[in-house]
């Protein structure tokens, strides 16, 4: 068994497929291979899981409530990964600034900081 983070050889077809899928899922090649490995592990541990049913739900073609408990767990894990990836790339401060909206956030000391659309900052004391 290879040590964690050790290099390994992949079949060219698998690597090409993972690379293509990784791009559409906002993952690196390494993250995509790890994702598939986790799914494979869970499928082997759960013989009652129907891969096509899980995939149908993930693609919006099937009903979550129609899945078994194990299948639902796989879907939830996939959704959690997608949410984490979306959060990582989310920059609401930029979006709101582009819309000319004020941004209110907390600084490291818990004080309220207001950023106006023109980049002007003001600080308000917290309680």
C-alpha cells in the first residue's frame, strides 16, 4: 500500500477521464482521484448501493427520498464536497462591491467594519 501523498501511476484513460471530470467539478486532478476512491470505498462497503440511482440524484434526474440510507449518505457526502468547493471560490465582498452595495463585517477584535462602495471604511464599536 502506498504511503499517503506518494506518487503513483495511473492508467492513461483513467487519468484523462479524471482530469476532464475534475475541471467540470472544480477539483484538482488529485482531488478528483481521491473523490472517486472515497466513493469506491463506500460502494464496496455497501453492497445494497445502486450507483446509477445515486448518479441520477446527483445529476438532478432522480429522487433523493427514493434512495436507500446508504445511497443518501453518498449523495450527502457529494453535496458537501460541492458546497465546500463553491464556498472556496465565493467572493461575496467583490460581488457586492461591484453592485455598489455596502459591506458590513467583523474585524479581528469583534468590532463592526462598514465598507462603502467607494472603498471608504468606517469602524463602529461593538457592544
